[in-house]
């Protein structure tokens, strides 16, 4: 059975960005949980408290990409969207190879993030 409104983990050390993404998703019915570091994001995903993740690349303790790679090594296949302001082709390739379901550029456009989450839910949850 597909989830209509899965819980979304928003992992970003920037409080304003994290709060605005959470608010934008909650307004359209997605429950959210938050993490401030890559390590917290991994712990939330391991616990099963979220069905979909949105990870910023640059976070303390573990980057969003490192966190995603760690989850994949542990065979945790929860879909993850990665956000970054970094335009490096090497980083984008690493994100793709790590198994991110999508990549969103920062600064975040809240309409775009809602659409990306909706697409991920329809195809991966």
C-alpha cells in the first residue's frame, strides 16, 4: 500500500531553511521531523520515524551525502532528496551515485520542494 502523506525528515543545520521547508510541507499535509546534523538524520532514518528524507549537503558530523552513503551501505533504502547550493559537477555525480532520488538547488524554492516531494512520494513511497 502506497503512503499518501509519509513523514518527511528535513535535515539541515540552517534553522531558517529547515523551518521553512517543514512549514511548506506541513501546509500540504506532510508530517515532518527535523534533524540538525547528518548523524541525527541517520539515526532518524534507522529508527523508521521517517519515510522520506531531505538532506542538506553541508551539515555537521556527517555531510548529507556521507549520511546517504552510510544508509545505503546499511541497506536502508528510504528515498532521499539532497539539497545544495554547491554547483560542482563532481558533487552532483557523487549524489547521484549515492542513490539520491532527486537534487534540489539552494536557495530553496518552496513550490519546487513540494513538487519534488510529491514526485518522490508517488514513485518511491
